[in-house]
C-alpha cells in the first residue's frame, strides 16, 4: 500500500528506525540522498529535488525498536518496543501538482505492561504480538466521541486482573534469576474469552487532535500461551514462537472493481519449532489448520496458496485453507446444490521438499521465494547432536554470539515458484494414480488442486494475469474432475457431484458421455451419479437429451431407482424419449410397484404414441379425485417451465378438450400445494387457450371460481374476487359471451362457496322488470350480483371495476344499489330506487331496513313517498301502493303518538285513517 522500505538499524550501540522513500531512484542510477525527520515540513525549493533522490525518514522513539510490521492494506507502520506498540500513519504530502511525497505521522501508542514483543504483525487495524511463548491478537475499533470527552486522548481497556496478579512475585523473580524458569500452563482463549488473558492494553493518542481525528478502543480476538518442550522427539529443544504473520484475502476482483481492493478475510499464522498454527480472525476466530513439520523449522512464510517453511536443510511447501475459508466469507451460501467448495477442515498436505543447506530467512513476493542461506558445516554438525540442554536463563545469557560482519558464506537465492496452472496439471496427473482404486486420496488431491486455482482467481491481480483464461479453464476442469469423483466413488459426500458439475459448465449430455460406457448394461452406478441425474432432470433445464441419451437414462434408473422412472419421464429434458421404449419400462415397473403417477405417465406416453384407446384405458383406472392426487405428485405432467415461463404440456392441452373439469381441479390442487403460483396460472391457461395477453379465457375464469371454494387466505381471496368482478363487468359491458361453457352455474357456486351469496329478492324483482337486452348474459350478471350479495368482497376496492356499468339499466341499477347498501349509504339507495325503480323500493326496505336502520322507514322512506305521491297524485299508482305498504309497516312499529307525529299535516284524513285505527287497536293511546 506504500512504496517504502523500513529498517531497524544499529550503529555505535544505538538503534535507529528509518524509512526509505523514493528508493527506486537508486536502482535508476541516481546517488542523491536526503535525510529528514518524520513530520518535517519541506521547503518548496528543497522539495523539488525530491523527484530524483531517495529520502531517508528518521523516526525517533523513546525506546529502542524491537520489531516492525507494515500494513498491506493502507501502508501504516507498527513498531514494537518494550511494553508498548507505536503506530505511524502513512501520509501523502502534495507539494505541488507534479510532486507527492510519502511521510509518516505518529498517531497511536498501545501501552502493554510487562510485554517485550518478539514479533508484531499489522493489517487493517488488526494487531498481532508474540513474545517467546505468547500470542495476542487485538483489533482497533473505531468509536464515536461525545462532546463531553473530546479532550480525552487515551482509552484504557478493562481486564479481569486481580490486584495480587499485577506482576511476578519476588520469589518468582529470584527463582528465574537462578537456574529455573517458571512455566505457566498452556492457554487458548478465542473471541470474547480472550479478555481474560490479564494483559491490560492502554491507548494513547499521539497525533494532534483535529476534527477528523479517529478514536479507537481495543477488542481482544485471541490469546494463546504455549509451554516449552512442545517437541515430540523426546529431548528438550529451544521452544520459541516465530514467523508471526497476518495475511489478508480480498474480495474476488470483477471488471468494475479491478482497481479497488476490498478486504474479505484475514488470517493469522505463527509457528513453534515443530508445529505451525493458522487461525481465521475475520467474523469468527477459529483455528483452521495445524502444520506438523518433519524437523525443526527456522522460519515460515504464508501465502494465499502455500505455506513455505525452512528447516536446517530443506525448503518445505504445504497447502493452506485460506481460499476455502475466504470463499465462504464471500458467499455464505456456497455449500448448496448450486455451488460447492472443499471444506476448511480438509487435511493439509506437503507438496514438495527442496534441499537447501543452512537456510536462515525466507520471504515471498508474487511468484518468488527469497531465501537467505549461510552454509556452515560446523553449525550443522552441532545442530544434529541430540544433546539435552537445561532450560535456563543463565545458560541463554552466556551463549556466544558472532557479529554478521565477522561471518562469511552468506548467499541469497530467489526461487521461482511453479505457475499455478502447471502445478494444477501435475496434481491432476498425480491424482490419476488413485483413480482406479477409488479412494478418498484422489478426491483430496483434486480438492487441493481446486483450492489452488480458486486462490489464484481470488487474487486482486487475476484480471490482469496472463493466465486468466487458463485459470478459468482449470477451475471449470477441476470442478468436472471433482464431480466425476463424487459420481464414481462410494463416498458419504456423494451429493457434491451436483454442485461441482454445475460449476464445471458441463451439459448433462457431456456428463453422461464421461460416465456411461456404451453397451455396458451391467455397470454399477454410484449414489453421486444418480443424485446428480435425479436433480438435474427434476429441474427445469433448457437442455433436451437426444433419444439415445434419454434411452440410456431410462436404463440407468430402471436398474438403480425404478420408483423414480415415472418422474424422470416427465422432465423436459426427456422430451425426445421414445414413447414405446418408455412404455415398456413403465409396464415392467407397474407389475412391481403400481401408482397413480405411473398410470398418468403411461397415459401421457400413450398420447405421444397417438394411442387414444390406451390413453382412455389408463385414465379410467382411477377416479378423478385420485387422478388429481397423481398430478400433485408430479406437476410436470401438466405444466413445465421454458425460459422462465410456465407452459402447458400436451397432456394438459388434451385434458382441456376432453376433461376440462379435471384440468381445473388439478390446477387448483397444484396451487393449494404450492406447485404453481397464481400469476403462473394466468400464463398457463392463456397459452393453453391461445389467448392474447389481455384476453381472459373462460377456463381461467373457471379456475378462479373453483379456487374461491377452497381459498382461505384473505389477500388471495380479495384478489380473486376483484379479478372475477373485473371479468364479469368486462363481458357484460362489451356484450361478450364466454368462448366455452362455464363449468359452474351461479347456483352451483352459491351452493358450494360462501363467497357467492344468495341473490336478494329485490335484486331478482328489478331484473324481472328489465328489458330483454339485460338478460342476454344471465350467468355473468347473476354471478356478479351474487358476489356483491355476499359479505366477502371489499366493495371499496371493487368500485373502480364497476364504473363501466351505468345505473340507467337494470343491471347497473342493481349493482350500484348493492354497492351503496354495502357501504351503508341507505339514503342514496332509496333515492336511486325511487328515481329508477319505485316498484322495488318497499321490497328493498323490507330486506335492508332492519334493526338499527329500521327508523329509516319513517324518517326517510315515508316522507319521500308522501312528497312524491303529492306531486304525482293518482297518475303514479306505484307511489300510492308503496306509500300504503310503508304506512302499514310504520303503524306496526311506532306508538300512536309517534305515528301521528310522522304523518304529513296536509294529508287527506280518509287516506291515513285506516292506518291510525290499526295502530290504535294494536297499542291503545295512554
């Protein structure tokens, strides 16, 4: 992230921390060097010279630096000193538009009591520290600063340390100063538990506080303590941790993110002389791999693809699981039937060992391993002696030490690693030695090869790699090889054949060609292959197998899983199967395990053969209700998917012509069992009936009516009622007859479904007085009225669909009055009836004006009839007869005094007197 070199240098018994920037000028031949202090403000005239000279940035520290680490993500620098860690933030100083220079700013100090770091690692605000036997991993979390503590410059984390445990006792110090070391028991604390490590960390902000200053708190991620003598060889070795490293893995590069690196996963590696440990410290802190070395290790370096380890005589290379863990961080749903990845728990293996005498240090850059070697025969001889040394601080302190200047025989080697594609080919070739014996070793090797390629593809430089196409080809090929293994081998993870074949991009025909031998009818097919075939055939793929391949599939399932054969034949992939061959297989299976699905499949094959007699025989084998259950068991007998659209099968189209009732009942059952969606049924019936997108076929209306009978979901219920209302209104207003006879009459629907109500007497009366033109579509009209006579439909939602019906006709009048009544607008309904059909007003009142609405008889209807009768006189006998009937009802309901009060003052006494006498005889005046 920052193009600089940082060093810890020793001169005249003093230690310096220096950063070299613009260092590439030296390789270009320039010998100019400038030295400046960190944070030094450069003069404009002085800074122009920086273009062609290397700068040495001095970083003064109060304590000598012990170790350093540069963050690969943002270029910040971490320096380890005794009892503290210092962070220098990398800055880019813009001198002018032609010159930008690097500088550092001391930003944060972490005070850690009683810790002298041997190594540190720094990456994306994660900090790892090791001492001789302890490992501590921390994370700096950004925190929001409130207005009340903006002046605070330090944040201290609380620990569970007891007052008596703040440091070693005097007795312990005395023992350690002599011949003994007190060893504490080994501990591993992960996640939140690592707070219990009793190592307090205090933060001190070292930079100038500004408005944009970031503030942090410490989160403990991992603490692990080892004990000496972890060697399995029976003699005590010098046990110290080494090779601490934080390795970032970035999001897989895509075209639009080619130049952006977004951190995906983070891993931490550290090692003892004979064993190494790899932890994932991302969302979850866990140990993912342990590495056992064949001999004592000197140093190790971790890469996304390998772990390189040097011993006294070898360069060893191990596989790693970083890409497997990162793939799951990137895609939590990777372990499905669509995608797969070898498990993180897969055992690691050694790839190769290369002889080197006296390796002392190792590092890695791109496809190069850099080795620092010192061949010293005497040292090697001494190292091989299995002497047992006393574990003592005094013994360590008197060990002689040669200065590097006085030593000779140092060599630097740069080893080019084998390209990913070449190594992948070698691993695949080697795996073939295990192919015939069908062991897990073959799967293991191919999994290693797959992870090797996957790691290369996840590398940020992948898009610019010369091997890009080769790597993608190798990735698909490795998936195919793994699919072959899981298909051919009898393994518990046989189900992985499906996702690996899918990732390989192979078609089903190509997989069959890889695994099925011609003429081999006795071949045993393993579970993985059958699992792959079953799932692939049961899904709606666009691939159609040839007749030869389809016949081979029939043979495979007849030998392995005959019960699946009817379902397999319904797959769109088997469209080219020979129906006669399929029928022969089905007849053989029917003798052993008959079923309704098998019978329906035979009927489907008979249709393909054109044998209608056989078709009728099969369909008559079961009652329609049982056949419906068969369609539920295998919906693809009726519907299939093509390019994301539901289309009917030939079987469904034949049922439309011969048994439409069975087809509708089966479709309702499919919907009820979530085998088809409501929107899909629209396309299903429209395609079947060859209707345009905007035309509703009668068979779809029949389906909606049948679905109402069984529907229990309120949302779907309202949707269906509105769809039916809209269709009925459209037909009535456009005077369109249904293209086929409806399966159910209004009476059938009223008897079977409470969402269709009994039609009210006043509605029937109004319709009986209408013109012949209103009676041309009796079923649509009566069904619409029946829906509005029920209490199910939301009338407010239905009003926009009813607008095409005018209230001038009897149909429109009944619909408008029904809606007004459902909305509680009784006065509007009475006014409309008095205006359009006064004959029906009393019948309406008798049906609707009850209970709480009974007062409208004398408050609304009686005054209106009196007013209209007075205006029309004897010329409108309907008003007079309606008024008499209304007076009879009111006389029965009111007391005599109240009855007198509602009568008009200017009315004819002879007209009202009989009703008054009737009222007085019923309830005498008191």
